[in-house]
């Protein structure tokens, strides 16, 4: 039986060597949490170098909200179909779009709930709407806190 560290190292090696991979499939294949695979996949894509798993702490983790404003370039639309609605060719599932748009946790959860709205047996429309509201309020609080810290 492999340890957590060995599973994570194997998943990272697999992602570094694979041209295309599905995050959900990697998580199932190596029996590790989806969120762990997603975190390492972002690093593999951006850094393109050998990674060694390390546990993030409050001191070493960078808050996603702090990165988002610097990354987003505002696009000016003339009213016709805008390029920000074009789905990238590499997107095979919803998580690919969430990663492509660099969504944080709250926005990603809203996006997921909107996408599946009323379609799954374990989550009816009311539950999905409440989930959307919960995460929207959490994002508003986060942004308000960031704005307070700017002053």
C-alpha cells in the first residue's frame, strides 16, 4: 500500500509526462483528493518543472483573491460576440473552464451550481440556489475585506 506522499508524487509525475489528462480521472487513478490533484495540476501547468509535494500552511499559501486582480485584463467589447465567451479548445470538462478563468473557490462553486442547476438527484433547484447565494455572499465578504485592507 502506498503512502499519501507516494500517491501524490506518482500523480505529479504522471501529470508532468502526460500531454492531456483529466483531473477527475487522475484523482481516481491515484486515489487522492480531487482538490490535491487540481492544486498540483495548476503548478505543473504554470511552472512546468519538477514538483515535490509540500503541505501549504497559512504562511506559505498565497490567497487566490490577492492574485486575481493582477491577472485579469479587462476586455472591451463592441457588443458583438466577445472573446471572453469563447471556450478554449483544451476544455473537456467544467473544471477546465474554472481553471482557464482562474476562478477562486467561491466563484468555482457558484459556476458548478449554476451549471448543474436542478439536474442532479442529490441537489434540487432550491438547494442549488441556496448554494449559489451562500458562495456569492462569501465572495462579497471576501472582496469587502480586501477593499478595507487597501485603505
